[in-house]
C-alpha cells in the first residue's frame, strides 16, 4: 500500500455563540481548521485535522496548507503509510516547528493504519485505561450573572468540571467573579481557571491571594509562556495544581518544564503538540516524573477530538476531573459525527477502525473556503 494523493480543506464554521477569551486572543466568532485527506492505492483514506490559531500558535491555516503541499506531500506520495515511525522521522529531519501541520499528517497516518488492520487507534497506542471520560467545557470571560447562567446550563447537561476563561477583566473583577461562582455552586463542581497568558505575575499573585480559602481545582497558564521564573513563583504560592498550556508545544518544552519544576500538570492538545506520537511521548514524560495530564483542546472539530480521545483513554496519569472533548458542542456545526460519542457529561471512545469518525462530505464542501489537491 502506498500514499497516492492528498487533499487539503481550509474550513471555517461559526461558533454557536461568540467565545470571549483573554485579551491576548479577544472574542472569536468562527473556528478555522485544515482538514487533511490522505489517499492510498488500496482505497483507504486517512483523516487528519490541524487547528492553528495565531497568536496561540505560530501557524495559520494558510501556512499549514503551504507546508503540507510544498514540503510534506512530496515526501509522502509513493510511501507506505503503515511505516509511520519512519515517515515521522523523515518529516522531523526536513522541517522544524509547524506542529499543527505535523499533527494533521500524524492523525491521518494513524487513521489509515487503524483501518488497514481493522482496529481502533487506541489499540495502536497501547490499549485502553478508560473507555469513557468525564467532560470539561469552558465558559467565556464575562460578568457574574452571565458566568453563573453559563455554568448552570452546563451542569444541567451533566457536566461536573468547568473551565472559567479569564484574563480580560480587571483582576479585582475576576476575583469577585470566582468568589461568586464558588459560593453559588459550593464544592459541587470542579473549577479550572484559564487566563491564557492574560495576566502578569503580580496580577496572578493578587488573584491567588484574593481567592484564598476557596477551592480552585487547577490554574492554567496565567502568564506569558516564556516566563518560567514567573511560573515558578506562582507554583510555589499556589494551593492547587498549576498547568502549562502555551508553554508546552514541543517535546523539548516538556523536558524544560520538568527540569525547572514549574508546573504540576501538562495540558495536552494533540494538534498543538504535533500529533499522537509526540503527545503520547509528552504524556509519558509527565508520568515518569509524577506529573498529571489534562486532555485539553484547541478550537477543534471531530477529527482532532477523536484523535485526542483515543490518546487520553490510554493514559494512566490523567487528572481526576473532566477533559476537553466538548469542542464540537461549542460550534454551530461539525463536519463529523463525533458528537454521537457525548452524552450527559460523558464522552465514550469510538470503537470503529482508525479514528472511528465519519466525515460528512456535504458539510465539508459547504464550509470549505480554500482547497488544495496534490
């Protein structure tokens, strides 16, 4: 079997409601992704997805499509997709960075391999530790009433873990917002605060002191990703775990974070981290040094969500909380049937061959704004 063709689709789908993040990223109205179809002469097609978002990533949909067309495709066409390790090594030697582009190709190769041997991807990753996981969803940055209403809507659907997006409001207002939410819901829900680099060190320390005595289950990436000294100071002040997200892209980043002992949790995103192979390695490094993993998401559609779920269900060092497999619920539509795996705050791993998701071709064409055939 050889790879004999490749298709790329830049898609854009509106959110069901605008998503307000930290001031670093602003308010988002549409989610963009690049969908990859990797064709073989055996008739098998592998699906991949890249989820770039400047400035969260260094890549854009246009750059992803260009690097796959110009650099990856010539080295993939004519190769056996089942030789995944060899192909990964080859791509490592010809390009640096471009992790979301790499991740999309990696997902597609795993999808083909699973279909070729008629087994789910999770078996290729070592087998299941869990066949289902509790769900995590985030709420936009906003006022007290809006925040409480948004969380109530999630708990009504069975969710027990909520990520509060912060980093847009003045820090005093964020403190009041958290206190109001915790007092309203008590300890009946788990709360993660994610400021997406929206605070500086002193704002973060002010927030920590301002909510002292109240339960916070996880603080994620409050300050700029390169400020490891600041993260260390925050880590030493916190009474709860601290997670790295934007600070953790490549395997080398994981090594530095472990060496410097600045976080307790790795926020794993298979698109951000370069695909399943590299994400699995990062998670194993965390496990070896006693760190936990949060399976998190970019603004993803069903292909990336499925790939992430196959990985997450193989890990034995997950945080005891919900994990971010509800991205498609935030969208007005999806190009896959991944949402059929979600029910009452629980997501169940697909058991079909490969990634186990089906692509809706009509929707793919409807939401495509640019397309490349190789």
